[in-house]
């Protein structure tokens, strides 16, 4: 785990996100946090509730105007996020190719 931190403190949104689980609202159970990306411009943090095991991703961005954060609920593990975060998105041709593999002519 990368323990080097470029952010000396966390924004209020992140502190609110870390202080309780938004799904089970268990304030006393600690959230497990793993910093996945630590750059000068911001941090990507994976949080998992110790009570209900739901996961959240938090993106903390440092800008000249202050620190902002975005949080979202995910079913990805922290390792999944590391594996997929720099991959290109799916193309329409790839989606059509999978559709053709799954559904043969005449299927509904
Ligand atoms: Zn929870």
C-alpha cells in the first residue's frame, strides 16, 4: 500500500463518506480505505464498509480553487479498479460482436 500522501487533509465530503456507510448507515463500524492512486492532482480511494461489505470509490481532486471530491458506490474490489482504471472503454463493434455470439439468428 502506498502510504505517501500528497494531500495533507481530506475534504469534508470525504470525511463524511468515511465517517459512515451510505448504504447501511453504520457509523460505528470502520470503513477500510485503500489509496489506489496518489498523484499531485488528486487521489483515488477505495472504501469498503466493514459492516455490509459494500464498496465505494472516492476521487479527491486538488485544484487551485480547493479540494473537491466525487464518491460513487461500486461492486468493484480495489484490485478490480486497479485492473480496469486505465483500460480503454468498449467499442460499439465489441458490443455487437458479443451480442452476435450470444444470440444466434432466430433467437429472441
Ligand atoms: Zn455498510
